[in-house]
């Protein structure tokens, strides 16, 4: 792993300024593509482009995939379509090539595809572009070794050698029948232990773990984790082998999804990065902030309806932050547990009623303990005859139970409606619980003062 100190970066910049290709190539030689990508992200765009053009096509393609989406777009923005096709697409696996092309405008996509020399590769890319990028089909690549179940061992080995010439890594050898339906996996160990077997189908491992092409990414990730796989075949609705997904592709998607969920839960409406413009960051943050302002105004309006209660018992105003904070915290806790369960597969949507009932029980226990603590504090501070002593305890008890159930109900409902349930762990829960919490608190206070 290369460490890019300020001194080293200054040295690189001087080499670029002097256009010393020999010195530049010496610095880049043997550097891992991930380190090269990190180096480019530390430089200005013009400096990065200068170094990029010194790389051979294979290395350049690998570095391109290591760059984040924004940096890739900047690098490709001014490059002609033919250069993108020749220097990058021709040297990438189909799944990586599709990722690059999907980031471009539709007009640029067509032009790039027209410059790809390998007609079969271009056809595969076009087929993959038809899939939703959040499905197994949109994530798979077509580079894999496939053998027929009726081949003999010598024929199998011959075909494997031919197919392996165009592949960088080999994970599994897949076995199909004459209709291209996936039948099994051929262990490489078998070539040594059964060199004279008559047909592959006699030694293959049957019933391999596979995923349908329309399966969502979340389901694919769970299967990889469950079966400890490094690659998984993708099949169509009738079992024909279409491609394969590798674990690194899945991890990239899981990381991106986690980042989106985290930002959504934080009240960001779109994906943003630290180096995005002020306008883009403001656009992403402002919608939920405006909703928060509206929620605050609504809360203030509700409190205004009970101004007489505050005038007669000013102590009640001291506990407004407590009621609001506890409602928001409990709601976020409940929704976070549900969202996590839905994400990792430990909670099924069919178990919604069971989870709501369970959360009601948890809320009841928490509400009892918390309200007793507050009651004890108010009893020794204000006495039993003060309205706040009973009102705050009863309100906190009610708010915690409501927030627990509501925080569970909302993400389950969003999941059923095919909306990202991570939305429920953010400002939506907090704002709603603030408003409902104040209504409960003021209603109980007014009732006890009547």
C-alpha cells in the first residue's frame, strides 16, 4: 500500500510540470490500480489526465474501475467515444463495461458501442444494459468457463484452456446441458483425481446455488453471505445459464446501498459527496430541512392551543424537550431494528404483526421504567399534588409506547409499498413523533387540570 505524503505529491507534480515521461513511468511502475486511483484523486484533473495517458490499456481500464463515479465521469467527459471504447471498454469484463456505459448519456452509449471491435462483447453489453442495475442481471458478467455435461475429460480440459485465454480470473467451471441449462459445477480438483472419467456429468457437483436474473441485489448479497461464495451463476426463468456475479461486485453494491440508506436516514434526498458543489449539497439537504421547519411550526401551533395550561402551570413547559426527545429516540431505535432486519433477511414482511406485537411489549417495559424514573424525580422535586408529577409520567409512558409501535409500523409499511424503508429511520419519524408527542402531552395535562 502506497502512502501519498504531501512531499511525494509535490514531487509528482514537478514531474508532470516538466513533462518527464521517463520519471513519471518509473513512479507508476508496479503501483497497484487502487493506489493509482488514489493518486489520481489527489491530483488536479489535468495532472491526473497526463499520468493516465502514460498507462497501458489494461492498467488504465483497471484504474478507471477503481475511481469513484464522479472522478470517472470527469475523466471520460472530454474523451472521444472511440478512445473510450478502444482504451477502456475493450479491456474490461462485460459487467464492468456496463457500469461505465450506464454512467454516460444515451447518445454517448450508442456511439461507444458502435466502436467496440468485438461484436460478441458488444452484443453481451447491449443485453446486460436491458436489466435494471439493482438486479442480478444488471450486476452479472458473461465471462465464465462453461462445459457440457456430455463432454469427456480430455474434451473438457481442451475447452477450458480455450475459454480461459480471455479471462483474468477463474472462480468456477459451470456445467450445462445441450439446452444451456445449468446442471452443476465442475470442481477443478476432479481433473487430478478423475483424469479418465467418461463424461463430466458423472463427477460434477449437482444442484449449484444460483440466482434468477431478476432477483434484487439484496437477495443476491444474502445468498453470498449464507453460502460463503466467491461467485454465483445467474440463470433465467427456465434455468438457462446467463452469466455470473462475483463477490467483489456484490460488496461494491452493498457498500453503495449502505451509503444511500445512511444518507436517506440522515435527511439527504439525493446521493452527495464531500467534494460536491454547494448548490448540489444544498439541494440534497433542503427538502427535509423544510419539512422539519413545517413540523416545528405545527408543534408550535399545537403548543399555542394550550397556552392557558402553561400560564397556570409553567413547570409543564420544562418537560417539553424531554417528551419530544424521548419520542424521537424511541421511534428511531424501533425503526432502525426493523430496517436492519429487513436488510439482512432476519425479518420477513409476513412477520409484520408479530414484530409489531413484540415491539409493543418492549415499548411497554421501557415506558414503565422511564416513566417511573421521571415520576420519582418530580415527586421529590415538586410533590405529589403538582400536575407535572403525574402528567409528565403518564405522557412519557404513552409517548414511548406510541413511538415504539409507530417506529416499527412505518418501515414495514414502506417495505410493503416497495419504498426504501431506510426513509423511516430519519427525520420522518422524528418530526411525526414530535407532533404526536406534544398532542399526547398537552391532552393529558389539560385533562388533569380540568
